[in-house]
C-alpha cells in the first residue's frame, strides 16, 4: 500500500515483520532456515551490512535509514554472498524473493512499520 504526503512516498509491505534487535537475534537472523520466506520478513536493527553464510535460501534485501528511508535494494541475494556496509543504513529488511519487484519497492521511498 502506498501513501503520499507532499513529495514523500510512504509504503507498507504485505508481510508480518519480525524484529531482530538483540545481539542473539541479530546474530542468528535467518541462518539455518530451511524453508523460504513466504508471508514474513525480518527487520534487523541496527544493521548496515549482511552476509548469507549458512543460509540455504535466497532473499530480497532492503537497507533503511533511521527514518526508514530506502537507500539500497538487493534482489534475489543468494546463499554465501555478502553485502558490504551501506553508508547511512541503520536497518535491514529481509523479505521473500520477488518482494522488491512485486511490490515495486524503490530507493527514496519510506516504509511504515
């Protein structure tokens, strides 16, 4: 769902978003998960880079500022890949593969949680 206020575009995502905001939940993330994400996502906060070590599924990744502005998107990130630190990123939203394309998620938009 999209909502526009002035020149700013706000969106929601059609998933249940789990939050990883402790050392242990951030460390574990989606590692060792065997089934692909379907109707859920994971918000890792604080976070400005990710790795896909010990992952067996691919994901879409959205990097967000403290204000939830989208500053980088990575589609179909495969296991055993890395995304270097993203300047200005404060959080990472991990979503099912295809989410970025299917929801037309774009850099410069804001996500409401």
